[in-house]
C-alpha cells in the first residue's frame, strides 16, 4: 500500500468521524437558529412573508433536537466516570 493511499484513507476516516459528530450537528443547528433567528427578529413588525430563514430555523431546531440525546448520553457518561473516580479516590 502506498503512503498516499494510506494518507487518503486516514483523511477520509477522520472526515467521516467529524461529519458524524453529534457536537458538530448541535453546533451547526445552533448556528442556523442564531442566524435565521436574527433575520426573523429583523422582520418583526413587517408584513409576514415566509422566507428561507424560516425553513432554516426549523431545520436548525431539528438538528439541535436530533443531537441532544447523543450529547446528553455523553454528559451522563462523564458524570458516572467522575462519580466512580470520586468514590475510589
């Protein structure tokens, strides 16, 4: 196997892990909510006209909700580990 192939394989492996990261999903969802929320707030007081920012707000909310169980599971595991170390230390 050539070094270039191994580098490419490792590179895509890392990219895959990052792309599947719940924290990335949560961060992207929060960013979508913030930026689309800004547009929605700026439009308050004007006649309602649905736009892409409304769809992005919904998508951002779905992303945050989808990532939440993974993040909460991680927090639970950290708490359990901390409790075990504290009890044995």
